[in-house]
C-alpha cells in the first residue's frame, strides 16, 4: 500500500509537470503566431481584374484594392478606424476658417525608381488630379510650395471633407518619371513594388526593401489572382493555389463548406457600400412622401438580408455605412409594419395599391436577389411589381442618366456620397432645401463636433422624407488559411492595404 501511495504521488507529479510543459508550449506557440514575421508569399484571390492600374483614371474598386496603399500612396490615408491618418504628409494644420491647409511632408521619402518625393512633386500630382477630375477638385484655388517639405493648399471655400478627399485614389502621388505608363507599370512610394501584371491571370508585387518604415511590409511577395467563378476560387483555396479568397460572390457557400475545417478561418465585416431601393422622387406616385414611407415600412430588412444576402450585411436607415465616421443608426425610424404601410397607401389615395417596375442590373446577382425579395414584400401591401432586368450599360443609362424609372435597386460603394441627395437633378430627384442647408453646413463645418452634428442632421432628414429605401450595408467577407494574421476585418475605404498582414507559423 505504501508503494502504491508513493507511485500515485509520483504519477501526479509527472502529470503536473507534463501539463505545465504542454501549457507552456501552447502559450509559446500562440505567442509566436501572434508575432509578425517578415517572410512569405501571400496569394489573394479576387473576383474581378482592374481595367488599368492608375486609380486616377480608373475609379473601379479593384484598381484601388490592388494598387492604392500597396504601391501608390497619397498624402493621407483612411485608417482601419475610418478616420484619416498621416501617410506622405507627416502632419497638417488647418486655418481657423478652414480655407488653408498646410502640409508638413515626410523627409527622405523615395520612389521605387529612386526619385525623391518633395512638395514640388505633391503640387504636380494635385494639379494632375484637378485636370483629370476638374469638377470634383475645383474647390482648390491655388497650391503654394514653401520649401521642399512644406506645401500649402488654398481652397475657395471651406470643405470639411478635404482631408478625406486627399485619401482617395485620385490623389495618389506619382513620380515625375516612371518605368512606363502608370496604367500598366505603376511606380510609387508604397511598401510594395510593382513586379508584373499578367492580364487575365494575376498581378505580382514584391517587398520594397527601401520603405521608410523598416518594419514593413511583413510579406516578401504579394500576388492578386483574378478568379471570377466562386466555385473555382473555392477550389483554389482548398488546393493551396491561393491563401485568401476575397469578395462577397459565393462567399456564403464557401463559409458553409469550410466552417468545420480548422485549416481555414473567416472574417465577416462591413464595407462602405450601401444598397438602396432608389425612388424616382419626381415621378408619380413616388413624388408623394406618404407613398415612399409606405414602401419603406413594407420592407423587412432582416428578412431581406436573409433572402438576398444569405444573412450577411447590416440594416441601415439612411445613406450611410456604420464603418464611416458620423454614422447615425436610423434603421428603426420607419420600422417594418405592413399594417401601417397599407394605411399610408390608403391615405395617399392607393387603398388597393398600384403597379410599378423595379429595374435591376443583369450582371449583379446580389441586386437581382434583392429585387426579387422586395417584390414579394411589396406585393403583401398591394403593390404589384414587375422586375425589369437590364444589361448593366442599359441599366446605367435608363436609371442614372435618363432617370427613366420608378424604382431601381442600386449599390453605392463610396463612403462620403451623401451629396447625392443635394442635387435635385440627380437620378434620385430628391429636392429638399432643408437637407441642402444641413449638408452644406456639414461641408463648411469648422470642427469635428459641428461636422458630426450637421452630417447627422442630413441623415435624419433623408430618412424622415424616405428619399430612398435604405436597405443594408454590403458585408466584407474574407476566407483564408488559418496562418494568415492581422487581416483587416472592415473596409472603411476602397483600398486594401496589406502592408501589416503576415503569415504565421
């Protein structure tokens, strides 16, 4: 018995030691996986390929994702928080009236071709942006170079979103001389250098060893692989051809298929894209606010997201994404209520409802599913909907240009496009002096508090007037191998900066 007792004690001691060692190893392994490593070739699958690599000329999302922030940089960037952060401009000072911006540029910054970045370079690029996109940059009255690293931009009126504007792809800083046309061979100051673009297949970037932040990027090489078909993207991930699958299309199915495999993980966040049921405010019966409110209250956004988005996305009640600063949650301003929707229709003179058409773009299956779900919901309050699915070019012409529509499902990817409702001649046709005053006051705000107040008021006005059927924010769904670390969850900007992503052990 004494021997057995001693044996049990010894066994307990050995077990305790082993558990301690195992726990220590587990903690050590976890620590290593959370420590950035400067190695690896990351391959990211994207559903679309850019038309050009010059974000000034091409405003598509893809050109921004692959080039802006990775190869080409601007004076500022939108950080993961959604707020502007310093980039090539180390800091800036805004005058009391908001008419003058003095930028203090980073010293010693070099382009991938060895050319120096100076205030003269910045001035030339801003003038290029003004020339290429004149109307949107007309707020600049003149640009003044004080010395090599100080630049002053004078505006002809206050504009509270000017710093945000400088973070866009139209404001990237290009060298005087590149290795070729920027649309096929971009040269920048970013953490990665352009290596090659094999059209129809992939785009390769390599580490910029001379990057000003000596810790970044963590990756040695970054490849964007263009795979349109979602099933093919899934197969590429499973076979190891790619490490990350990016893009909403097919993602819900991918999540279901890979949910039980520990080799993979997923990040589900939000982007700046808003999906709306556009109302043509200038045509009957949608010129009546009661009719528009009835339509909004007939929409069950949660059910809509389940049917059209497989449960991914977030309901919104105004033209603003939750990842954009100054967001106001208004999704319950006109809550789903079929009984109240029918009463509003009756009060507006349509007790039996009416017939209408929703125009949808053919290439976007997400918007088509949204239109089908909306048609079923509107039918329950007596509105008979015909779905008119058009080729994308025809849809854009009919809806955006000619305004020849009653209802249309539309996606708006830009973060700061609330000004859409300030133009009575725009495709929405919304005309509200009260909104225009609030929006203009927001643009001329002298501080963050005033900007938040006025942008919030603008959101409330268009929500109250039911200027459109505000539906949901598009999700960002990324599926990747489990060793990929520090991938950004949300996307408050168009670009996809991967300089801080690393491949763990």
